[in-house]
């Protein structure tokens, strides 16, 4: 893992955890979308959602989640910085998400996130987050 020191590894993990917590705590959609680079991509297409391209589209997708969900909780494990240098990195994590849609049945999903990250103005941001369900 040449070029990705312990500080960057911890900052990358904090970035992913912070993003999930911003959604779980129902922070503003702006706060959650701020974890993305300006042209970032949120790809949940494996579970039927459209691909959101650009921070504004990511923000709109997150706002839609806030509007349609009574609750959502992410549990991350096996977070691993797989490749990286001083400006870009890729990390992966297992995720279990529990949700309660407004007026709907609760659900659980298990899968993996793969995150391409870029350092912008000294802070790690999500360039692309892809969710792939298990099973």
C-alpha cells in the first residue's frame, strides 16, 4: 500500500463511517452529499436504484431517502483500504443495512461497498460508491 500511511487509512475509514452516520442520523442531505467530490457517483443500481452522477444528483437521491424512509441504519465491518497513494484510494467494506420505509415493511440488506476516493483540499471524499448485495 505504497503512499497510503496510517493517517490516510484512518481518514478514509472515518470518511465512510461519517457518510453512513450522516444518513443514519438524518443529517441534512447537503451534509451527507458533502462527503462526495463534485462529480461523485452513488451507484445502488444493483438494488434497482438509479445511478446518481454528480454531487447534486447524489444530494437529490439522499433527500429522497430521507423523505421515503422512517429510519435507516448502516453497520459496517471488514473495512479495508485496498489500494492507494497520496491522492487516490480504493476501499471496501461489508455493510448490513436495516430500513423502515414510511408506511412499509422493514427490510434488511447485506452486501459490500466499494469506494473510490480522492483527496480534495487535504480531505478524503467519495469519488464513487458502489453497493453490491450478497446472495
